[in-house]
C-alpha cells in the first residue's frame, strides 16, 4: 500500500479561517478544528487556495502563518494517480469553490466529485479518490469531519 499525506491547518487571528471553521463545524456546538487542508508530497503541497485556486507550492510557503492541527497519512492503492490528478487540476487552473467552503449554503445540490472547482477539503478527498480511496462516494459534501473520520 502507498500513502497520501493530508495536512490540516488553521490560522488563529484570521477572520476567514474562523468563518470556515464555523461553516463546517465538527458538531452543532463545536467549531471545526481546521480551516484548511493540503495534500503534501515531500516538500511540495497541492491545495485549493482561496486566492489562487488549485495550486502546487512549497510546503514551507503554504504553512507560513498557519498552525498544523493534524497530519494524516492515508493508505491508497495508487498514490501516483492521485498526484497526477492534483497536477492536472493545477494545469487546468481549477477555481476555488467559495460556496463549498461556506457549507454549501449557496449550492446544496453540488457534487464534490465534479472537477470544475474545489475548496480544500473537497480537493483532498478528490485526490484520495483518484488514488483509490473511494470512501466518500455516498457523500454530497466532504468537510473536515469526513476526512478526519476515515481510517487512514
């Protein structure tokens, strides 16, 4: 088995980080632990970024000013296929999904597997899906809770 690493982060004094943690809570009374996640491959990361859309960047640059909440290595059958999918999204300049980041309140029927736009949790789930982990097939929305709940 191969692995895909997903890093969950948050920014303490960032109002957008707080808004996302409120919009995708762990429970009715508890904010999400993170407001962002990225797929890490060595010193490079792939992420759905609010400003840049889906991008590949240096891990240290992506983590600047962020607190790492959790890092999880998920077992997958084909990590290369997941990384190829991520690179394809970078080349396509896939946009950021603002509605998804705000809890899908604007587009409740959206299928997270459509690759026209992603927010960070959807993007990490899509990379895992492309890598052979099909644990989110029954979900219409993938957030922090769904990603952290699966057995790595």
